[in-house]
C-alpha cells in the first residue's frame, strides 16, 4: 500500500503542476468470443445461447558517395524540413523513401516541394518537429496513400502512433495502446493473452484489416476472420497508423471499417544493443533484448522478448456467487507465457535498389479459468477445469525496391507468408472422474501473398499509383477426439488490381481518388472506390477534410465450409454466403492555433452496411433426445448503420509539457430490428499528459473513460445477444522513466490506480490496481 500511496501522491503533484504550468503559458457485431471453433459440448451450448527545420542527418557508417538524384532528393527534403519536419535521417538514408509501402526500405524518391509532400521518409522512423519550440510534431502518414504525405494533406481520418509515444506510456501490448485511440473500442477476454477484438467506428471487429510490414494478418482460422491482438506485444514497433472509414479502394477485403497498419522500426547508425527487465503485479516477469544499427549497406533491427503473467483471476464475484463456486475456483488464476521475435533487415544493393526482410514470430501458452468453466461447477464438483490454448504464429515478408528515372518511377515487389496454428484443450477432470477435453482441437490457417505496386511522379501534376496483389488462403480445422471427428480443409484465391490519382491545386486543395477490383474464387468479384479531398483555408490554420468510399468484408473460410458435431449441438458452413458491403463517408474540421502549438478538430462519420453475416440456428430432431440437436450456421440476414463523432485536442503548453485528449461518440444499430449492436459503448474519452520537469526524467499520466454497452449475459435465463448491460468504467494510469546515464534507465508505472473492478466484455474481469518497475541497459 505504501507504494500506491506514493504513486497516488505523485499523480496529484503531476496534475496540479501541469495545471499551473499550463495556466502560466496561457497562450488529448462481432464480440470477443472464446476461441472460435469447438468447445467442450456443455460450454458451446451455453455460449451459443448468448528546433528549426533543418534536416537531421546523424553520422552514419555508410561511406558511399551520394548521387546527383540523391543530393536533389536531400535538398528537396531539406526545404520541406524547414517547415518543421524531419524528412530524413542518415547520409544514404537521404535517398530512402517509404514508397507507399512501409515494409519496403525505399530510396531516391523526393516529391516536389510544390506538392508539399515528404518523399524521403525511412520506414519505421518517427516523423517529428526538429525543435520543441516550433510547436506540435508534424505527422506523416504512409498508409493513407501508400506513399509518405503530411496527414494534414489527406482527407482521410488518420492517427499515427510513434514508438516514442509507446515507450513514454510504457504500453507493452498492442491492445493497451489501441484502447486509448479515438474511434476504437478494444474488448479483451481477461488479462494479457485473452482473445481480443478491435471495433472501429461501431463496425464489427472483423471489418478492420490489420497489416504488419505490408502483410495482411487477419486470422483465417477464426470463425470471423478477425485479427486477434491478444498475444501481440509492442516491442520493435516503429509506427502504428490507424486509417478510419472504408479503405477497400486500396486495401481490399476486410478494410470495410478501416485499416491498422503496423510498421517495424528500422535500424540505423552504430551498433546499439539493449536489455530491459520488468516485474510487477500478477506474477509479471518480462525480459526483452535486442540490437539495431547499420554497417555499410546493411541495416538491422532485432528484438526478442519473453512476457509472463501468473495469477490473474478473471471471473467476477457475482458470477461465482450465482454458481456457488468453491474455494479453488474462486482463487483460480490465469497464466500466460509469451515468446516473441521481431526482425527487420535491409540491404542497399545500389543507390537506387534495395532488398528488405521482416519477420514477426509468436509462441504463446495461455491457461485460463473462465466464467464458462465456472458455470459448470455442479458438473465439475470440486475439480478445477482449465482451458489450455497454444498459439504459434509467423509473419514473414520480403521486398525488392527499385527507383528509376531519378525517382520519377518507384516500384516495390513483395512476397509474404503467414501461418497461424492454435490448439485448444482442457486440463483436469469432471466430478465423475472422466478426463476433461484431452483430445485437442486444432485451428490452422496460412496465407501467401504476392504483390507489386508502382508510383509515377508527375511532379506538379500529382502522382499516379498502380498495383496488383494475389492471395492464397487456406484453413484446416480438426480434432483428435475419435468420438467427434472433425476435419475440414478449404482454400480460396484472390487476385486484385488497383489504381489511384493524387494531387493538389496551389497547395490549397488536396485530393486523392482510388478504385480497386477484387476477384475471389469463392464469393465473387467486387469493385470498391474512395475519394478524399482536403481543403486548407489560406492564412487561417483551418483544414476541412472529407472522404467517401465503399468497402466489403469477405465471408471467412470457416463460415463457408466448416462442419462439426458435438453432443447436442453442431455447426454448418454456408457456402452461399455473400460478402458484406458498406458505403461510408465522413467530414471534419481541424484548426491550428498558437503557432501550431494547439491543434483541435472533430469528424462526423456515417456508415451503412448491407448483407451482414450473422449467426443463425435451428433444432434438428435426434433419436432418443427430447430436445434434438442445436445446429448453428451463418447467413446474410442483417443491415446496420453506424454513425458518430470523433474529436481531439493536442496542446503543447510548454516545451516540457503537453496534453492530448480525444472523445468518441458512437451510435450503432441493427436496422432490421432497431437493436443496439453489442459491445459498442456510446461514449469514450481519453486524456494523456506528458511532462519532463527535469532533464532525462519523464512522467506520463492517462485517464480513460468508457460508457456502458449492451452484451451477452452469462447468467440468468435471457440469452439474447444484447440483453446484458456492461457497466461503464474509468481508469487512471501513471508511468515514469528516468535516464540515469547513457547506459541505464529505470522506470515504473501504476495501472488502474483507483482499483476499478470492471468487465469488458461482460463476464471477464480486467486487471485491477497493479504496479510494475524495472530497468533498461543500453550501449
């Protein structure tokens, strides 16, 4: 308790000091479900019922001469940099470009100053102002147009999270950092490692496409094809870009609500190894080691991590009372063991041709005791039945990048592979002495992607982007249980082509328009599009943005083909499913004041979805059973509308003190029956402040508020999808970091200071008050 009193006192001092300093200046439809696929029979039955702007060029080990196009690129970049943007780093890096694909190490592309774009941004590098006195950092986005441009010049609503922000707030997992962003609601079944869904603008979690270094990583082995962020740690990440609104015009299927583009940080400069050790509540013991740098033409960044928790109890007390849980069940804790590797390598073959390789590997073992296990206390007696989930995931992608004609034509060829293997079983035995589910269920998916895109720089006439992609996806769902044999294998192919034009008029009106054609071997062909203008009102600091587009979400291979049977239940795929489609638009206004030290704005959005894929069920008569078998399937049986507002305010009150807040209002309904969509809170507010009172010491404070929502009930006799009420909550977090010298830093953080007991989703407690600390060794 002494520790938490000290932290709470520090929090109060930080808040009061921040307010004082600021005053002196005067001038922030699918839910998380258990692992898709088969549970034990009884669990399925329950779950189914429910400084000035010069270019920063650090010293580099590279000694190659810089060609004339490179010098020209650097000069243009410097002119851009004089408006307050780091346009490049590294001598050879002055000719490196993201080329619209963050996973590729690209060079030699400098956009003309007349287009007011940044053409020399190394992949994974944070883009910020060079001087704190210049105001807030200038944000650069690559994902919005597949090439580096200022976020101010893009009509799409975009958020860029940097590695510096992640480190300052000490957010170790992807769900923790995404939960603080506007337009997103993150739902996790329990603590670190629990199945995690990401809702964007009220749409389903499977309507959000997630990419890692250019590779699409939505999980084909899950029923909904949604990305599960539960085991994803933030070590090695350079930037996370969040694009909101229908993005299928560039990114194809599953980008209906938006795209989350994750980019690994690129190594540069001298050899820089580090080690970080962290421990704390819930048996946390984390170790991270890595190294980054460059040598001649070769650059690298390698990070290895091991995260462990043991002892977090996720079952709410009211559920335990309802089921009359015994002492062992009331004390059962979850255990998660996560090992991850993140690698990014690059080699500059010539001044205009380079190769890149990225890889992210995850191996995790997650043992849980959930509310579903607790529900069967009468059947399990004094026994403790635990779920045992194992995940092995690999994402690998190689790129070849060529810049031709002095940077007028830039192209990237990529080859990526992803595999995800999950195993589900149970530990323990039932009250009858019968072993629990010892024969595991397996869920496997693979994805092979070949892609190419090229950008033609027309100078003052804009740019033209063309590209093509081919995917091959496959799944295998099976069980070793001889009594309930399941073995389903299926695959599909998708070939797509897309094009985009982007330009501006007198640096006042910016705009982009794209169109894409997808041909799929299972669910047909789709044409999608997007237009996104941005108007800069001269001499006012006002920017008016708008966008409109279409999107679609493809039915998963699981929904199309998986068939399985259990005692009293079954699942049937529906090969006639159609893709969900969406039409969406948004319009917003942003304002800059106080010499760019104050930014604020708001965006209104409205999305309409057709052919919603939803679960359906019927009762199949069975011999010897009065109830029959409950058979579950999928159908295109719904329409929905999601609209709302996203607002933000960023204020750099002092060079050492900044504030950021955002607010999201979401209204999401099924228009077929006028019912609220589940797990969509109507209000969300996040406030963050960062303060450096003395050199090398940084404090970060965060307040997150989420209002109530509708959800599945886990107890009682009502089993509709939205007849449970999730209660709103707010949390307060603090993080502190002190750099003792160039070699060692110490850090500490406290999460959920007020020890709020809350669930998200209903039936899954989230961690209460917790403290963590450790140190980092650098060389």
